[in-house]
């Protein structure tokens, strides 16, 4: 069976991955290895250290032992803070270390936005405003028009991981914009896999969330197409970016 490996920082919403694997009905395995995050802080200096080559490399061997044929750095903030070119270099180094195709959640968002055909998007972020602005700049470099950006001021992934359906729906509603063709929730510490149908029904438009797009990106690396409408518009049909 095909296998995509994920390097996941710390422990917050990693249970989204077995949930998604179950929803994909045996189509792929999604092994996950936790990386050492250092300081749990949505702060640029801490995020740059969290996404350093050494921290990512430490989990590669275990993923390969578990049969991964591709690897994704399952973190948005500790990839986009490197900037467009820096995030590319991060992924190149990870691929070279693993000897496998590699990507990150930030690029997953860029590819997923194109896949669903959205031109204008809104960002509903858990992060402080300055960190959310880095994501806006990253998406602009990817060619997307960001019509609004909302930060929530949450400093730690640990706090984000405690949010449930009510908080996630409130975040999405608050971050939506009438001109946005899709709403993006960019934090892999946020549980969203169980709420995607509710999110899209509430907003009446596609919603892209970090763990959802990260898995989709892994399938894209493997050239796999698995339709799963319960994972939202992105998975509603078999398709790749």
C-alpha cells in the first residue's frame, strides 16, 4: 500500500491524520513522526528554529523505516516564515536528506488553492497578526490574491490544539470575506478533519485547512487520486494539483 510520511511538530492535532487515513478507506497509509519543536511559540524566531534542517532531518529515518515513499513537513508557520525562496530550500534539503519527494504544508496550500480554482482567498489564522502576514505574503508569491487576513493572537500550538468544533467554526466565520472564493485555516495544530463538511456548509464556499491540504499534498507527491467528499471540496473529486 502507498505510504506518505509526515513530520509533525510536537503534539496538538496529530490525531487528524489517522482520522483522515480512516476516511480514505484504506487507500493509503499516513505514518507520522513527531519532531522536536524547541519553544512552542508562534513567533518568527522560534518558528525558524522549529523548521530548521536539523530538526526535520531527525525524523526522516523513522519515516523511511515505516515505508514512506514521500515526506511532507506538516507545519505551515515553520515553513512560510522562511519566505517563498527559503521554503523552497527547506523542502529541497528535506528531499535530499530523505532521498524522497518532499513538500510542506505551505506549498500544500498554494497547490490546493490552484486545484480548486480559487483566485481570491481569505485567511482565518490562529496566529498573531504579524505571523499571519507572513502567510499572506507567501500566498501572494504563489499567485493568490488575499482579500483579507485575520489573526487570532494565539501564541502556542498547545492552546490551539484544545479548540473544538465551536471555536473552529467561529474562527472560519470571523475570517471569511464576501469577496473570498475560499477560506484558509493555516495551522496544523488545529483540529479540522472532523469539521470540514460543517465548515463548508456554514460558509457556503470551499474551506482549506492545514491537515487536510497536507495529506492532499502527500497524495499529490505520490501521483495518487483519492476522492473523499467528507474531506471537503478539495477531496470531492479525484484530482491532483
